[in-house]
C-alpha cells in the first residue's frame, strides 16, 4: 500500500492523565532527554514545585492540577505531546502536515522546527504566568452538545458580548467561553431545550474577549524568542490557514487568547484534500474522536497514548497500524525484521552499525531473551516459554479459603509492590482509575497473585480488565482455589455457559453490539463508534447500562456476573466487546 498523506494532531486543554509522563518515560527511556530540556527551561520561570509535580508517584485528578498547579498542568500537556511526537519520529513517522488544537499550536510549531523544545516550554510557562497574573474571576468554558449556529443562538438570547463561541469541534460539539453568570443562564436554556451542557475543567476562559487584557502582555514576554523556518507545514485552526515563514509567530500566538478555534473546518479542509491519516500526539484521544466525526469514515484516526490501553503501549500499537497504512516506512536494516529489532532495542544506533553488531552478537542476545522469557513465563503457566513446557510449582492456597483473609493478603501484596500505604486499598478501589496502576502493571501483579495463591494457569487470552479492584481479584481467587478439599476450578478450562451465537471475532461482536444498543436506545446505528462514550456522549445512565449489559450477557451466553459487578469500566462498545471476548 502506498504512503498516505499524514496529519499529526496536538491536543490542548484536558489532554492529560496523572501518570502520562511516567508511562512515557518507563516505556520509552529516550524521552528523558526531552523532559530534561523542558525541566531546565521551565524551572526558572515556574519554580521547582511546578516541575516536580509533573512526575507524581500516584495519578492526580484533574481537579487537583487545576486547584494546586495550573502552570504544571499546561506544561504537562505540552511535555506529553512533544515526547510522543519524538518517539513517533524516531520510529519512522514522517508527517505531511501538523495541526494544533488551542495550546497544541505551540507544540505543533515546536514539532515543525519553528522553536526548540526549550523555547516551546518557555512560551507555555509565560502563557500560564500572564493568565495567572491577570485573574479572571469565575469565568469558565463549557461544551454545548450542538452545532455552532445553535450554540450562538443560545448565547444571543442572553446578550453578553463577552461570552462567545470558543471552539467548533464537530457538528454536535461546540465549546463556549465567558462569564459564569452568563454561561449559567445558557446552561438553563440548554436544559430546557434538552441540549447537553457540560462545564469544562479549564483554568481560564480561553478564546474569549475576557482574555484581551493579557494578550499584549503575553506578546511582550515572548517577543525576544526567535523563530526559525518551518520544516513541516503547520495548519492553524485559529488563523484558518497554514503558517508562513514571514508570519510573526509570537504575535499570532498571543492573539490566540481571544480568537476562536475552528477545528472542524480545518479537519474537513484537510480531509477533503489529500490527508487520510490523522495521528493524535498526546496523552488521550479527544482529537481522535473529533476527527472520526468531522472527517467521516474515509479518514483513519489513530490515538497513540491511552491510559486504559496500558500507557505508552498505545504508541507501539499505533505504529503497527501506521505501518499497515503506509504512513510509517519499514525500518532500515537487513530486512524489516532486523530493522524493527533495532528500533525496539537501540533506536539511536545507525542501522549499518546495528547490522554488524547483530551479525556477531545476535545469537547471544536471542539466547538471553529466551532465558529471561522462560523465567518470566514460568509463574504465568505459559507453555510457550522458549519452546519449553515449564513445571509450575506453587504453594497451595488454604482449604476453605476465607474471602476476608484473601483480601487482607491482596492488600499487603499490592501495597508492598506499589509502595502505597495499605490504607488506600479498599475492596472497591479502582486500581487504574483511582490509583493509576496501568494494565501492564496489573498483569504483572496478577501473576504474583497466581504464585501466592497457587492458581491454575491463566488462558492465553486472559486480560486484566475485568479484575479492576481487589474485591474482584479476591472473587477470582475464591473461584479458582480448592475449597474444603474440593478440586480447584481450572481457570484455563472453558466454563459451561448457555448456548449463544458463535463469536467469530471482535468485528462480529462489535456489529452485534451496535445493532443491540441501537435498537434498545432507538438511536441510529451510525452514532455508535467503538469509542463512543455511552454516558458522556450519548447520555445513557448507569441504570440503563446495567440493563443493557444484562441483555448482552443473554445474547452472548456469558457466565453470571459477580454480585458487585459495575458497568463503569465498560463505558464504550469497544470495551464491552473485549468483555464479551474474554468471557465467552
């Protein structure tokens, strides 16, 4: 397949989760130099505390960032986007155009070579400091679930010229910005018309006339930063065109405070041209979702870093997809396989030198990897450990296992492994959502649980997703260990379930789920993308979700759900499809 024209997207407000930078650093150690450059540039401007906040040992909620460290939050969004882009570039991505969303325009200009990584960090810090000094009372931003024209009619009814359309994302998502009293009135009007209205967690009312007093001060602060010629085109949804080398970028960046973001128009313009692959370079997937709605099914929209997908592992999956699409060339080397090995192990070593190294030492490296994998696979009960069938030796769990006792042991195990105080582990504490434990770490810890309680080998398609709390893990242990001398239930064996339709693959499951949910909710099937949030985007409350999940269980013949089952982790059809595949 030939190379598609590729656009890289850089997100703005809200594109962050607490462990994003740690996930990146653990998955791709080469980004440490990027973070060091940002650190040295930012520390003199925002101080040591703000910079230290970027790498918390535990995930922080957005409310914490907004309340205690808004400057650090803006810097963290920038750092995550720059780091992801650095990883993508080193692994062969060569974009044709870059697009920034609000704050993301600074990152796009850095990625294009107009500013260095350190200069970009300085611009972000000056931006935050100017806004903090100005202060904007209780003004805020909000998402209105309709198009820009209808949102403008709501604003016009109130008649406040300081409250405006700030961002046009897609036909059913418009962001407004302005005074709190005005927006509160708009919210009541929207409720009367059954239009969704959601207040955003944003530190300031960006892209509104309220920020005009800060515009000139920001321009003065960054005027001395010299720009360089653009190496890659940057299309601005704020300016409405590609930047030119004769643009005074520091002045234009300052004008962004009061100018609206017409992201919908930019995506449509690029999609109508030659851009068919859109890659989001950041910590979440907000822009990916927007592109799927704005550009239509012909465009491939790919997110690269998702906490629910195991942190930085999302980049590896994105690169595989991009290679299939032809957006990333096969790596250089004596054949694609060796090229990928070089990229995985030593991306900074030239391919010719790596070839010589591999020709002399490749057998030794492979043997070492097999030994390490065998040692890793033994406690997992993996029969494919380097061609060997390891014998699993594990201490038997106590007869008539007591759930409270198991919970106490699990709390001790997880507290020690994660270096958290045992008090943070309640039975229903979400390991990822509340404690920031990604799926890779959860898988490792579940292996240790298997060793400690002498559980049977897990099936090859085992996933940690359904076991998101210690209570659920305790139930797994109870279902798998001997009780009163009775034989253990082998987890690897299929559990007899009522007959249901054959599940041929994930695509088939998704198709059936779309049909089921569309019929039950009386929505057109087109609104159900794999990652559409059932509650956040379609308004399906948890009671209705629980009812629909019961129908899913009947349709696919799934085993009974545990008594403490909650629908929260299964908030999209994609996640429900994974649940079906792992349980059916």
